[in-house]
C-alpha cells in the first residue's frame, strides 16, 4: 500500500503538558476501512493522540498526514471529513435528541432539512427514534452515547475518532455499540480510530492495535501479530503423571528455544518461542525417560500480551522505551 493510501500516517508525534510527556514520539498509520485501536490504561496518551490527529491539539514535534491533510494547518477542512465521539459525550442538555443533531448538522454546513432527515435516520438506526423529541436532560449514559455517536456520524465522515465509546455502558448497551462500530467499518468502509482501555473490545473490533503505556507505543500490529511476537509466552503444559524431576527440568531448560521450565504437580510447564518447539520438548522428555501422557501447547492470548507489555512498561519506567519497542517487534528467533 502506498503512503498516499493511508488514512493516517504520523511520525514521531510528541506532546508534553506541564506535568510531563503525554505522548512520546508516536509513529503509526491507519489504512482505509480499518478499525485501529489505541489501547492502554488511563493516562496512556490515547485521547491526546486522537486530539492531535484531529487537529484540535498541536504537537511539540512530529508530523502527520490525516486524510491527506495536515491536521494543524488544515484542521477545519479535516474536521469536515472526520467525526468525533469524545469521552464525555457533551450534549446540550436543553435540547432534544434531534435538536442536538440538527445543531451540529448546521455547524457542519448541512441544510436544516438534510440534518433533520439524516439525524432522524440515525436515531432510528440506534433505536432512539422514539426519544427524538425528548430533551436529553434525563437520558441514561447509554442513550447519550448513542446520540453522541449519531452526532459523530451525521455528516457521513470518512474517518471516525471514538474515545472510550463504551465506557459507562451496561453489557447490553456495550454489545450494541460494539456491533455498530464493527458494522461501520465492515459494511460502510469507514476508518475508525477507537480509544479504549478494554482489551476485549479492542480484540473484537480492531484490525490492528497500538498499545500505549505512559505515552510510549509498546506494540503495534494485528491482535495475532501482537500475540505471536510475545514469544516468551508460548506455553506448553506437559502431563508426565508426576512432577518433572530436576534432571528433566535441566534438560528442558537447555533446549535452544526454551526460556523457562517449571515443574508442576503432574509434569511441567515449558515456556518456548513458538509452537514449532513442541516436538523438541517432547523428544527431550522421551530422552530423559519420562512418560508423556499429554501435551497442551497454549497460544498466548491478548490478555497475556497486554499484561506482559504492562509489566515490561513498568520495568522500563526508569529507562526509556526505544529498546523495548525494538525488542517487541523483533522477529521471533528461529
Ligand atoms: N489538556 C491537558 N492538560 C494537561 N495535561 C493533560 C492534558 N491532556 C492530557 N494530559 C495528560 O497527558 C497524559 C495522557 O492523557 P490522555 O491522553 O488523556 O490519556 P488517556 O486518554 O490514555 O487516558 C495524562 O498524564 C494527562 O494527565
Ligand atoms: Mg482518554
């Protein structure tokens, strides 16, 4: 894919606030029609990233092209083509649901009629048609989110920035919103940048994920890439009928790609680089005259990856991150 086809292309974006660095040399990209998740705990820099890319916040340094525009000199033009769901939906309490949409539609240059029709269509699609003419004052968090999402979509933007779209929602409302976001990208070709601290949401929706901790990008790739790259977490559980004896543990540990072997009640857990290492693990058991009753190789899941990254980030807090990014994106040793 050529650079010009990228919806977002940013390099070394850095932004500090008086309290410290909120975003440290962020480089990433988004392709047309993908859901890109910015994943990380509170304070990771997700909202800052989103605001920079939408041109409402200036960077200290770095460069970005979003929909082919420079967000900081062509922000107005850019924002006519992007839709934003901010963390706290920010609706006008005095207005009805539909009036809130109409108001923003007019700001975006739509005719009153067009804004009204499109607004009503969206409210109906989000199951809020019956509340169109009710003031938003008494609305639940879930209802507000839906109206805010409708508002973000009103002018049919090519690129959507959704900041914590499911925070404060109950499980049913969360599922609805997640399904809706999925269909925006899959059925309507929209590109979505999704900020979330919910791993499950990112894993379900995102084609690629950027994992941020304290302003530093620690991993960027498909959920599968991220899991595969975290090589040391490939876990093989061995059922040997009894705890692995020290000589076997030593033999396992000395294998080329084995990082660690730990005896368990019925055998051992071996941490290797990849699934390809399983045969050599079993062969070592046989050589050591252990009876292998069962082999259970377990691919790392996203949760493993996320927590391993978080631990890595915590360990590196005193030392800067570039080496970590390198270590993480390094090829799996073979
Ligand atoms: N407008 C601001 N003024 C001062 N500090 C800010 C501002 N926006 C963000 N920060 C700080 O930058 C860091 C990253 O914040 P943010 O991007 O909101 O993280 P996230 O969205 O991942 O929770 C935090 O330490 C936050 O306090
Ligand atoms: Mg945020």
